[in-house]
């Protein structure tokens, strides 16, 4: 861990994750490039890992004495990043992210006791006072437009002990989180394959017949939060489960969990399922707090036990905590580096790639042995400290 440097991280990316070809040819659309695409792309990725995420922060890094230690071949300005990201093909980065996940699965990086899951959820990622691109959505306050926001739907690998953000789908004016989520899920299965994941887990806003049918057509069982948007099913589950003793009780860390589970609820009119399985859990915290939640699924009890279904449902929070929260609070996902439609999308995708690279390197590659995993902040500090050490000349 003491030897962690940007150069060693780059070696991991090129040799272990096999992204050398992607770094050399990332889908650069510049007609007459003066600066190598690899220098620009790696600068953006290592900037994300170092939490120097704005284009201006990347410029300061590559124009400093630390550029050599960063393994960046030449310096450039933030304008070069504007021009580069405007013309970079996002499809190539999405394919690279899928390749990384396949490589991680082949290397047995995932703990799959409950199966690999995909979590899908949406969030706001940037605000501006005025509209500047096709992805701007008006934000209204007191019936007047108070500004413009950007929205994306994110898909993340969950339920494996390693949360890896994989792809984003923006939606602009006239679009919706619900429609973008379906597009994103279809593309994820096209890139990863139908056998990569065992289930998809979503919040209650996605618990609608078209989304559930779309997941079924893709061959993915769904675990969805059951909320008030399905009042009849929720009322039926509450009436039955609150009058019965729990089916199962067990310890979940320091908490005590009670489970109720039944698979014979009637589907609502537009849902083309024979029956609906509903899981209800009551989680007792040591401080006396009690958390309750209802979930629905099309997985039978014979295929997925109540306890495994509970863990699949709980994995949804990974996209909140290790997905959006980490990306926003530590990697400036809400910051708009360059207000251009393609540049925004590329920045969001490279944030996903940087987070995935950092977690695979820190939590799997560096963890080999008996020592516990290092925290993300410790890893970042070591990388920053390494920039002050002399770096060998780049012979490549």
C-alpha cells in the first residue's frame, strides 16, 4: 500500500484490466489532434481518483512539477479538455466499462452468495441559472422557472461486496427517469450479457408494469420497493403480514430482523404476472429504532429464499451510498466542468470508470494477503504524497 502511485495504478489499468487499447483509442473525434488522446483521458481519470475533478484542477496538475509522477506525457489547458470531451464517443467508454466488469468477474472479484445484482436509480447532478444544453430541465418554484437542472439514471453492480458504477443515461426536457431507466437497463444487458447478473433491484418509482415487463423480457428477475404508488397491493400485504407472526428471524450484524414472505398476492390489472411475491421485513436497531419495508418480486420462494431476497432488497442502498453519495460528495458529480451535452455525458461516464478502477485496485488488488482493506481517503492521501517523490523518466 505504501508503494501506491499513479504510475502503478496506470500499470494495473493497462495490464490487469487490459485497457491499454482503450486509453490509446478512446473514440477520439478530434479531426487533427495535437495532444495524444491517452494524455487527456488518463489525466481525467487520475484527476477523478485524486478528487481533483474539475477541468481547471486537472490543468493545474498537469502543468505542475507532479506531471511526470502522474504518468502524463505532456501538459495542456482546460480548454483542451473542453474540446476533447465534446468530441469523444461515449460508446467506446461504455464498452470499456463493460470489459472491466467482465474481467473482474473472470478474476473472481465478486462475492456472489446472493448473486450479482444491478441497481438502477436516478438523481439530479448539476444546476445552472440558465439553460445551456439539450439536457437542461427547468426547475420551477412558485410556478416560475428558478433554474435548470440535469438528471441521470445510474446502473451499479451491487450485492457482491464491491459496488461498481457502470453506466449512466441522461434525460432531458420531455423525457423521464422512468423511460431513461428502461433504456439504461436494456443497454446494460446488451453490453454485459443476460447471464452476467442474477437480478435487478429498484426503488418504488420503477415498480410499474412496463418496467417490470421490460426486465422480464431481458431475463432479469426484479426486486422492487413496494410503496404507496401501488395502494391495493400494499394494503393487502399490510393487512396479512401485520396479523401474522414472522416467518423467519435472524441477526443481521448488530440488528435483529423479522421477515414475512408470501408469493400468492394478486397482480394489479396491467401487470402480466400470475402472482406477486411480497417480502416484508422489520429491522430492529440496537438503539431501539425500527425500520420496516415492503418489497415485491417475480422470483419464487423455491428459486430464492426469504433470507437471500432480504439481502437483495438491502443491496439497493448501495447505489445511494456507494454510488450517488460518493460520486457527489467526493468526486464532484454535481459540478459541471463544461456545459456541453456530450462533454457532460463523458464526464459522468469517466466518473463511473474512475470509481470502478479505484475500487477494484484498492479493495481487490491491494488487499491480497491478510491485512484489512484500506479506506478510500487513506488511498487518496498516499497517492498525493507519492507526487512529491521523484518519478522515473517515461521511456514509453
